[in-house]
């Protein structure tokens, strides 16, 4: 007699590792595999924001960056998010913040495309919550 599969409880579903995030599997032909990405966590967004807009002391002016410095800052900021969104087969993060320098040194177009898709997962949530505008009545 075959055992009937029991459905997970709401508690189990809510506490599953990816339950708070949209995620999807993405084919990466350059790597010859499929990876899982998820939308970035709140912690990753905080790290990203801090790297883009460092806190200034009262009266301190933001430092003017050269285009090269700005591009480097943007790369470093994107790496924070990339580290957060890439998951392995067990749906755990592939990298930690300790890997930031390593990831930064190899970050390229494939990484940027994966990050872009992960960001779109969060954006699609916002789009689904938009209510269609009601046209104003004609007089």
C-alpha cells in the first residue's frame, strides 16, 4: 500500500528557506548549468545603500567621485547584491561577504545579467500590486 504524501503545514511552508523570496531557476549557457537566483534580501539592500551613499558626519559634504571611482563604487555595490542572490542546489547562498573581493575580481556580464533578473523578481512583485488607473469620468 502506497503511503499518502502529507502536505506541509502552513508553519513549514512559511519557515522554508526561500519562503520569503521570489526565486527562479536560470540557465547559464556560459557556465553550462542552471542556477537558482532569488530577489535580494533587506540586509543586502542595506549593504548596497551604504556603499552607494555612505553616512556622512554632520556638516560633511559627499566626496565628488571621478567617473572611474563611480564605476568602481557601482561594481562593489552590485557585488553585495550578487552575493546575496545566487543559490546552490540546496538553495543556500553560494558566497558570503568574505568572498566579496574574489567575486568583485571576476564580476562580469554574466553576473550582471543574473543580478538584473533577480532584481526583476522584486520589481514584478511591485508591478502585480499596482492597481490599474481608473479613467476620469468624461463630462
